[in-house]
């Protein structure tokens, strides 16, 4: 009976060795096809990262330009508001002066007479 087990063990050892060799062959074939794809994917990811960094840089430059233009527009709006305020104060002072002059002129004429 020991020779039967020795023969059976040898057969299973041969099957195991054959399976190991076939598995190694399949693994190296799959690895040979996958490794170039992984390298290409790595290059594409690096290119995408460079493109994203470039896009972020352009967006930052655009934001700075927009900030500068908004600051200029706000400064111009403040200047225009100050000009309008001074003009309104001038017109208000002129109208107030005209009103006071009219009241003084009426007071100097005397009471108003009614016609009959």
C-alpha cells in the first residue's frame, strides 16, 4: 500500500508543478499586457494633473484681473457719488438761498393787498 500512496503523491506533485508553471505563464502574459496600460494611465494622469494646475493658475490670474477691475469700478463709483453729493449740496444750498431771498423780499414789500 505505501507504493500506491507514493505513486498517487507523485501524480499530484506533477499536477501541482504543471499548474504552477501554467499559472506563472498566464501571470507573466497578463502582466506583460497590463504593465504598458498602467504606464500609459500614469502618463495620462500626470498630463491631467499638469492641465489642472495650468487651469487653476489661469483661474487665479482671471480672479486677480476681475478683482482689479471691480476695485477700479468701485473707486469710480465712489468718485461719482462724491461728485453727485457735492452737486446736490450746491443745488440744495442755491434753492435754500433762493427761498430765503424770496421770503425776505416778500417781508420787505409788506403785507399783501387784496384787490376788490
